[in-house]
C-alpha cells in the first residue's frame, strides 16, 4: 500500500502541473481570491520571521533525542499506543514544507489587514510546531489554538515557540477527535487540518469546522493528494454545498465559504 501511494503521488503531481491553468489568476472573478493568487502566492519576499523559523527546523532535523510518542493511528484509537521516535525522524517525515508555511503566514497577514482585528486560528496536528510558528508569527494579535495527540511531541513544539518568543499559541494535548469538539472556538478565521489522513476523518473534521468559519474564513486541508483516499475526500469537499470556492495547490487545498463567491474550483501550481 505504501508504494502504491507513492506512485499515486508522483502521478497526481505530474497531472496537477500539466492541468493547473489558474496559476496567475486567470478566470478568477473575485478580487479577494484574485489578490490571494497574484500577490500572495507570487510573493517571494522573505519576511522578518522566516529565517528564525527555518533555523528552528534545521535544529529539529539534527535533534537525535528519542521521544515516547503516543500514536493514535489512522483510525483515531481512543487508547493509542506508545512508540519511540527520534525528533529528527519526526521532523524529516512530518513537518510541512517552508513554502506552505510561508503561504499560510502571508494569507493570515492579508486576512488580518482586511478584517482589521486579531484572527482566530485553529490547527489540527501540531507536530513539532514549525507550521504553528508561521501561523502565530503573522500577528501577535492572532489567537492560535493547536491540537496535538502526543504530549511529548507537544513539549518539543513549545520549546520552539519559546525560542521564537511566541506567546499567542495555546496547545491542547490529547486525541484530536476528542479535543476538537471540546475546545474549538465558536468562530474561526482559518483552520488548518493536518491530522488524520483518511477520507472519513477529513470529512468529519470539515463537517464540524465549515459552519464555524467566518464569512471570509478559509479551511486549509493538508496533503489532499497524499493518497487516492485523500483525493476522494478533496473531491467531496469541493462539492459540499457550504463551500463556495476552492483552490487546489496540490500540497494543500483551500476551501472558502463566502456566499458572494461563485461556485468555482481553481487549480494552481505554486
């Protein structure tokens, strides 16, 4: 199954590159979405915090500490199991790419400027806290809540935020399927889902989060082409009646709920 998923990812990436025709904003009628594509996705400026966050990534990639990690598995087992993993191995296999983290940073900066207030941000799947750092660095006025299954992993993430002097992050430990329903705020501006990569869990998370998005809110789903199962979940989310527009960036998908948007799907190569 692992090799089949790897082959699928190669095939789906090639197809994405060949079929992504909205890359520079062609055919995007909403000025808001057009701006996201033309200015945010094409912005190559290195913002003040990027180098500091990437230095934390490099530190984690060299960290040979062994953690006792609670793994709830793809089915979200209530008990979970204890496994031993090196920090550097977690960093190598589970940290989001700098490009995606920086895209989320730019998106939140723009949303905050438009809303003229601090934003409510929710992350499902903290891992070692690098993507969380990008979410929190966009503005100290933003409130970032992140959910992580393993307490040992969450503690390493907290060490990164402390080193970066980020004080607007709240990390909730425990099985995400439990924490989400107990702790999610009533209104969310941006939700980033990087947790249980199965069809059922992805749709379950989205079903809970979509009604909580503000009008200009966005639901970001990670690894939408990680497997055939995740691609099937992405197709279902695009078709959801609550979703008015969507963007397929291959690595992540963006779902918008603003009722003023046309029901359109955009495929963009970043």
